[in-house]
């Protein structure tokens, strides 16, 4: 079992930055591929970014060049650096863990989820 807890969300003006963290416990993150997803009100949960156990990364087109995913296996923590934030980035952001070696971009491929952290970007 893996327990995931997100933090770092908040209210920021358009153009601003935030860094989300996802602390894991239960098992070492180095065994998992990790991802960030987000869900806006009335919309389905969507892929944002993912990082494999070999540190390969993949991003949704909507965040490419603005967001950076990283992981610190020694600290058992996943990060999402978000720059140049836009109002359309407003959502609850979730981190997730998948017991696979390759990057996964589909919700169903992830076994463990955090409770989410709210990010609100004002215009």
C-alpha cells in the first residue's frame, strides 16, 4: 500500500507560480511511476504530467513548457512546479502512483491516489 498526501495548492494570480508536493508513505516511490492529474468542476479528471522510475517525463499539451514534474526518491516525494499559471489551470490537483516502469497517462493505470489539493488561478 502507498499513501499519498498532496500540499502546496492555493490562490495565485494569472502569470504566477506554485509548487505542489506529494509525500508518499508505505512503500518507496522508486518502485512506481508517478503522475499528476487535475479535475475542474463539472469536468473529468485529466492527465497533467508523469514521470517514470527512470525519470523520463511526459506532459499534457496544455501545460508543456509551463509545468515541470520531478521526483526525489530519497525523500519519497513527487513535485509539480507550475509557472505562468492561467485561469484555466484552476482545478483540484491529484498525485498518483502506478506500479509500472513506464509512463502512464490514463487514470485507470494508477492504483494509488492522494486526496487532492486545490489550485485557483485568478485573472
